[in-house]
C-alpha cells in the first residue's frame, strides 16, 4: 500500500525522524572524549537515502557546516559500493571515512556511516561526523597553515568497515592509532561515535515498527516535497534580480595574496541561483574548499536567513548552485584543505549574506566576524612530563541588523560550539591568560553597530611549544551593510623575549616557537555595522561611551557631532 | 491542633493548602486559590490564608514558594549590582562562552546582569592549583567598593579566577568590602558554587546578588505583615533543590529560590508516589505557555547543577532538573508556507490568549482544539470572564486549518492535539533518554491546569503503562511546599585521577559537608523526623569534559568501589566500557535532607463528600470526540468519586482545578489515597 499518509502522520513522522537525530547528537556529545565534540559540539548526525544519499533528516543541534556535507559523503559511499570498490553493507557494519574529496570537509572531520536494514533490506543510512582533535599530519591538531598537499595534513581514510557486523576491526584501529597524536583517548571517541549510531538505529526501528516501511517511505518523500515548497515560498519573497558580492580570504597561508570569492545570486521566481564564476583558482596552501563544503556553506547561510526551513534535501532543491570548477571552491586531490570547514566556508556564507543583504535587508545582518579563530599550541609540559595539544577557538562580533546591534563574542556561523573556560584551559595546559576581554572599539559603526570581538593574551608558563594560527579577516574587517562601517580586522601578536612579532600572513601561521614567558595576543574581528552611523540614537552612543565600548574621541569621530 | 500552610505564589494564582493535624493519624485540609497580587505578593499570601477562615496567628508553620526572584530575573527588574573581579577579566560575564541564542539565525542580543560600567578590575591572581600569582591589592578593593557605592550599587559580587581552588583572595576582599558596604548584600563567587568555569560561577553569583535585595525585602515585608497579624512561628521558603530553608537564611543564597516553583511540584509528585507505591515517574505539568517535565527515579527527583534560566544565564547550583518546553495550552496551530500543519513554538500567551478566552484571540490554540473536541467544558474555563460561543471557535478552526487541509473540523482539531502531544512526547523522551532511562519504565504524573487533559493521550504516544493524576492537580506546587524537606547541598571540586586521589581526604571532605548541612538543619529540628545524608561523586574518564554522577554508599568508600560504581553508571548510560582509560574524580557532593513529617495525602479530598458508588458521582453526559468519532461520555465529579471506584474510558473527570480525560480503551481507578490511576486496557 503506497497510499499517501495524512497530514498528521507526516508531521508526526517528520518530528520523529528529527528526534532520532537529536538523540544521536546528544549521545555522541555526552560520551565523547574529544573536547571539540564534547564541549564544542563539533559533530552532527543525520539520516540519508539509499538511492542518492539525499538528506532525510538531521539533528537540530548538529554543527551547521555539516548540514549538507554528509549527504555528499553518503552518495560517495553508495557510488563506490555500486562500482564494487567498497564492500557492500551488512547489518551492524560501520564504515569510517574522512576523505575530504568524498563529500567531506577537512581530515579531522571523521564520518561514521551505518546501514539501516529492515527485514534484511537496506532502508537508509545513518551517519555522523565528529571532529577528532588530531588526525596526524605536520601540525598537532591538523590546522596546518602551510601544507601544500593533503598528505601533509594527516591520515586519509577511504570508506572502510571499521565495524564488521558489529565487531571492531582491530587491524584498521591499529593503523589509525599508529598515525595520530594523543591516540590513547581515541578509543573512547570511536566507541562514542559508534554507539550514538546504534542509539539512532534503535529509535528508528521503533518508528518503522509503528508506521511500517511503506508509510515511512511515503512520508519521507512527501517531506522532501514540502521542504522544497517551503523554501520556494521563502524565495518568492525575494525580489527578482541579480545580486552580487565579493568576499576575501586573507591568504592561503603559503602565498601571501588574498583569495577572492565572487558570487552572483540570481533570484527568479521561486529559485535562487548561485554562481561563483570569477573566484580565485585553486591555491597552494590549505585554504581550498572541497565542493561538498562549498555547497554546505551556501545551504547553512540560507538557513541562517530562513531558520524555519526543515533540514532535508528538499530544502536545498530550489538552490541552484553552479559547480565552481576551476576555482579554489572546488578543490581536487591533492590540494590541501584544512582551512575549508572552519574558514573558507564562512567566507562563502559571508558572500551569500552580503549579496542577499541587498535584496532583503530586513532579514540579513551585516557581516559577522566569520572566523573560528583557531589557535593551536602543541608542546611538552615538563611539570607533567607529557606532551599536549591545545586548541583555543574564538568568537567575534555579529553584524548589526535592522532591529538591533550585533551580538558580541558570537560563535562562528558554521558552528554552535562553546569556547572552553579559561579556568579549564589553565587546569589542563601550562598557560596563564593575562586577559580575556571584550575588544573595545571593534564593532563596525552604524545605526545598529556590530558586536565586539574578544581580546585575549595568553602566556606560556613552562617548557617550549609551537603555536599555529588559522584565522581570517586579518586583512579586511567584516563588511558593514546599508551604509554601516566594517568591523575591526583580526590581529595576532606574538610577544617573544621583549619583541613583538606579527605573522606575515596576519591571520595564519604555523610552528611559531615559544618559550616560557612568551605571550600570544589575539584580537578577533568585530561585526559589520548596519545603516549609517550618523543615524544612531545619541543615547546609545552615550551609553557605549559610558561602558567603555568606545572612547569619547572614537565616538565623536565614528558617530559624528551629536555624540 | 497543629496547623501547617503551604503557599505557592504562581504567575496567575496564589494557591494554599492548609493541613490541620488532628491527634493521631488523621487530619483535614483546607484549600484556597486566589489571584496573585503581582505588585506585592505578600497581600495575596495573607488573603489566601484568610480565605480559609484561619488566622495567621493560629498557624504553626508556613512554607512558602515564591516567584519573586524568578520574575525579577525574567523581567530584568533587578537590583543594581557592582562587580569587583580579577585584572583582565572584567568582561567574563558579558562574553559568555561564545554562543548565540539559536543554532540558526544571527539575530538576537544579550545583556549581562551587571553592566560594564559597574564591573571593576583589581590586581590579584591565583593559578589553577590555587597558588598566588599576583597578591591581592587590598587598597584597590576598598577603592573599587567605594566607587561602586558612589555609582549607586546596592549589591556587590566579588568574583576572582580560580577561587574554587583557593578562596583566600575572595574572602579577604569580602572582609574589606564589608567595612565600607552599607548593607549585607555581598556575594562571593565561590560561596554558592565552588566549581570551575568562571562564566557559570560568576553568573550564578551575579544572579544571586541581583535578586538578594528583592527577596530580602519581600520576605521581611511578608514576615512583618504576618507578625502584625499575630503569626509568631517559623516561615520556611522553598528552594530550587526541592528543599526549604528558614526565612532568616534564605536571602543569603537567594539564587537558589529562582526556579523553585517547578521544583515544588516535583517534590509533591515524589511524596505522592511514595505513598502510592510507585518509584519511577515522569512529572508532566502543562500550563498555558509552557510545559515542565522532570524525572523521578527510585523515588528521588533528578537534580542538576547545570540549569539555565534564560539565554546566557546559567545558574549552576543543584536544582531539581525541570525541563521546560514551549508547548502549552496557548501554543498556536497554523499552516506554514508549504501548507504543513505546525503547532508552536509561538504562543497566544494569556493576552489575547486562545480564541475561547474571548480576549480577541484569532489564532487556533491547543486549548481551542480541546474545546472543539469536547475535552474542555466551555462553561468552566478558569480565568475567563467573557467566553465566546463554541461555534465561533469552530468556524475559525474550519477556515484556518480544516478546509486548507481537506479535513473535518474535528479531524483538524485532533491533528492539532496529536502534533502538540508529539512535541511534548519528544521533550519527555529527551529528559529520560538523555539520562539513559527508557520512558516506558515510568508512570506519567500529570498535574497543572492542562496536564490531566493530555496525559492519557501522551502516555499512549509514549507507550507508558500508567498515568497518575493526583487528588489536587491544580494545587500541586502548594502541596510541594507542604511536603518539602529541609535540604542542604554541597559541591567541592577535586578534579584528580582516581588512582592518585587521597581517599582519606575524600572522606574528610564528605564528612565536613555532612557536618555543615546538619548544623544548618539543626535550627529547624522541630520539623525533622529523620535525617538522610546522600553522598555522591561527579566522575569522568580522563580527557572527557562531561560528568556522570555516581551515588556513594554511606560510610567510607574505597578507591576500588568508586571505580566499580563509576564504570557501572557509565555503562548504564552509554553501553560502553572503557578499561583502557583512567577515571577522574571531579566533584564530591553531599545532600543533607531533613525529612519532615509525612502528610496523609488521603486528606486532600474530604472523605465526607465522596459518594458510595461511581455512578452517583456522574454529574452529566457530554459529547467527546476521540479516536475519530463522537462519543457521549459520562462526566464524573472528582471529589464525589468513592475510593476504589473504577471508570472505563472514554470518560471525563472534572474538578475545580483540572479536567482529566480517560481515552477510549483506558480505565481508571481511584486508589487508596485518592489518586486517579489510569492504565491501558479494559477491566
């Protein structure tokens, strides 16, 4: 029976599928070891179609940048299985894959894919992605700023069955743990990632038992149609026209020249076209994006503008993206890609925001800080007699919008992660924060100003260490819109033996040697302003001066006489 | 005769339950439900007492639950607070943990409770081990305090980095500040919570300071008014941990009263379950704009120290773990742009409220759907002065939902309920599953105005075996006040590998926590019939950041036993064993619970009002739409049902404060203490 389920059954099944994914997300976070997953929620879970890998449902609290990537990796796995290059799925198998070119992001994002069978027949795929703290390669933590080929970035796994009929393959496990740093905790993450899929499988089996395969299939295909209709309805509200924008990555980390993203969005009726023609060619350093990440960045930017769109493949159908072949947004093997998920994706999203801010300024903010602010420190703590890899991620200001000023220290647009508390960082690593403060003056001026970035200064207390930085917006600040001014650009300063050193590439560097007493100082970008600064309410200007957000002189200069 | 009053001030009503203990076992209960007096809650409290015909002078004990602090935080009507903090960390409270209000969408703002101009840095610094890096600049503390006084601050927070590891600087700075501060409203960061995470600890302290003067004034005023009416005995105030503290002490840890309202409902549920022979339940309190759910396992409500009152405002003190979902009677049902039915998250609130409230509402809500289906009696809506005709409600449901969906009015209204229930069921799954429990092992304890209306349908959705509707579903929070224990909680961070932990020190810390709790409770010894001390440990595997709470047995615990307990708890939650990785002992926890005399719950409904058969309790017939058809069902009056009565669904049980629906295929029994126990299947 393939009778179309009624409106109610559909809504119930849709909510049920989302809950399956939410439960997978929670189980994964709560049992993970990687602080990037456990504290920063750098993970996502979803359900995918067997035919084309299309997204059926995704958790509401998954990391946004994975919104579109996993359907590409499911598609790649199913294609390789069809071609006989990967062994076909059996119940309770779990494939592991982190190959960026097979629907991925960077190597640290490791995907587990599990076939879900009903009565011996493949029904769908469950998949999750988790960011591992290290995957080998030339720098601890994997965020190389200087790699020129993917092999330097770490261990690359094609889809292989890490679990065969529920049993972990010790040989594959040994290969993995022999190639990554701080390997002793990875068994915990592997078990957490696999058990989260099993949690999802159990819940999904309950849904199947209750509604039956035929109803579930009919509901899934109808959901896809509905999501597409909802997205089309949103797009219909965008005036027809061509909207252009540009966004710049500071450099690729190797060649010190900006990389340019050129975007032309065409709104026509109920479809939005995205064309990146004219963007920079593939680059030597790791700021290339694989195409799955490029698509995902477009999807997540649109979803930030229309947050109520359901997360399934239907919602993406009206978004017509021209594959950006020949540009750094469609990297092929062996281009290095470690910066794509955290940074390049955010520049792509920024280009989408800036173009659509011209079309629907009431729904879009000025540019947010748009950098994950990765600062990695790897070293040896003589007091503990152990090596360590430390990550510090940072937020920045959000853009002002039609209603209010931007948020300060907002999370990266592609993330939903929290930063670790200073007290936790100082417990674990031989460092001392001299300050962790709001970065005064960094919000772009405007009728509604941008939010503020952060300003921190951290001192190495013991031993020696190497610092790496993969950040962005060091050359140009996040742009304002509607006459608003740009937010302040990112600044990195290294205080070594009484001297101050700024990386040549401003926001990117790697292996900067530090000794005890040396300090790293970072100022993250403020958000762009919205509307002309002269239109700002004088009372708000005065309040901002009272709070020390701006000095009186700055306020007079930025906001004019009436301040 | 001993008279004890439990009084809960909610957003709309002030509820009172007054228990008059007769000699021996029995006793009687008086009730009052009057509108809350928002400008001064004390007036409503006095009026509620007087409504029972008893004078305050005749009361032996009052236990009071107040929303004064909750409302103050939610409405940001707070005291002006200043902060003295570590050099370089003035902005901790404003920057938070780099989040945004919602996963998708870049709109939204956040204002910290203490504005930036009232946050002053002074030289001092501890490291993570509690060693002094920079000495405390005592002169700077004094100057900062004086400046904040001059700037009009009423309360002060002193919050230093790593004070949980070594509070010496905070303690000394507190002494200095006290020399100049004009009142006692000084909160030290480590005092409520001695645990790492500077934003959460500092925010908890700032919530405390911001509500402390408000709570202090309110309690003084209430005590004054009560004393003026001759009340001379003790006043206890509910805390969010489900326990009570003396009014004399409550303001010191004022933050603990935030979220005490939902906690008292859960405590009432636990007490009711205990007298009903049940150990496991999910509490389900559905109101107008939101629904609160919590989990009781083994008779004990789950407690969490990681709750958040609003975006960016975590309060990390142990509180009954009540989760709120934005689905209530006022949740709006609509069709989205793709023609799909949605319920919530928008709510009609109480103004204009559901269509049937007659206040100009035109959006279909869950309450309206209940009305259309005969589940609510249009003539008996509480708080409705000008009811609208049911035909008017039907016409709007028809135009907005039924026709566009191609459904009958009844089918559309049913769809609204089913979808609303689906969201609430999701929330219930999350509270249970996220802690490793299968919801099917739990009964559903339904209360609040709308809980009993949806409970059986919800139990069906979740495949739960039983629904329990207590005798007074609409007065459950007041009952919570009557039955709550005296409870003191303590947390101390150790954060050390279990293999390295000094087990002697562990025993010393636990013993000190226990002694401190016993000393506080000693002030209320008259009320306590038994003291229970619970010890626990928060643990994790090395490298993790999330914690698992492990209950510790009484007496000294060995290293090996702790390891085993932890591994078992971890396996229960995640079905994972990790022999490869070392365990870490993060926090030691003690709860000292002074159990108050049990209240015989059978007295909640006057036995003299009960008829001898269920049929005599039938007050009418009414049409009810369920499972796709209209039924003519019996309407029972709850207070008239005899103990042991058996009712077959479909049926309606009405009482002044709630309506219970027994769905087709379910049956109900009035148990020995007057609860409705509803299970699937026909007798």
